[in-house]
């Protein structure tokens, strides 16, 4: 199974270093350009993408990115579906703040986060850790029926690198997640000729 995953284009909050989470912040001019260029890259890779399912997070920044990607591919911009499981993780009460602002108010909590960023849950009733996010992303992966093109979020891509690439938790939580590149995933569920399970791969292109 072949999967291409794109992070949504840049937002003003991304540019300001604000924790965005599930706040519905639109992409900016730079983000719109990133979305179009990623769509052009996909067009060169898969052509009209016959047989591919297109699915996005339901937040507006991912939906606009998907629509621009599909337009650049020469496809109907609205020909995709959304999946709630692809929402970004919730940063709870910290959404909308920069880490510098959080450090001023609760430095001890930020130090706690830096020690174990993958499993840390911010304050707030709906807050999640990357570990919690990875559970629903794993369920999403298991639900896929065929080749897929998806637009989602930085936390989702961190989860995918952890689940598929077996990247260390600390590395996954801190790795740079690009908005102008695409992740290619090749998943295998059959056995190789020698009886060993074929290895799934994940990489930036």
C-alpha cells in the first residue's frame, strides 16, 4: 500500500511559533504556495492518481491545503473526504501560546515536558500527548483499504514516523516536520519469499 502524507501549509501561528493544536487557524500566503507546489510534485509522481483515496483532517488549514493540492494536480478540488482521527493533537490550555510565554507562567511544567515530550500531556481537559495521538493514527492506518493521499498535521507525521519508521520517541517528538515536502510511506502486510515480513518504509521526498 502506497501512502503520501502532506502537512498543511504554513499558518501565521506557525510563523510565530504558537502551539496550534486543534485551533482552526487558516493557512497564510506562504502556506498557499507550499500547498500548490506539493500538489505539483504529486502530479509529477502519480499523475491523475487513479485509484488513490484522498483524505484530510477536518480543520480548515488541512482542507484548504488539500483543495490546493488537488487543483495543482488537475483534479476537482472538492473530491476528497475528511477523517476526525487525522486532527492534530490537542495542546489543551496551551493552545495559542508560544513556549516562551508558557515558560514565563509555568516554567516547571515546560521543564517536565522537555524531559519526556512524547508522553507529556499539557494542562486542560481535552489535552493529549503524542503517545495518545499515535493510538488514533494507528487506528487510521489500519482502516486504509488502498493507496492514499492525505493532508494532516505535524503531530500526525511524528506519529507516523514513530509507528512505521520505529523512530525513537524523543527523536519523533522533536524532529523537524516540513510543510514544503511530502512523506512517502510504503506499507507491507504480506510475507516476503523467505518467509520474513516485508518491511514498511517511510521517508521524505
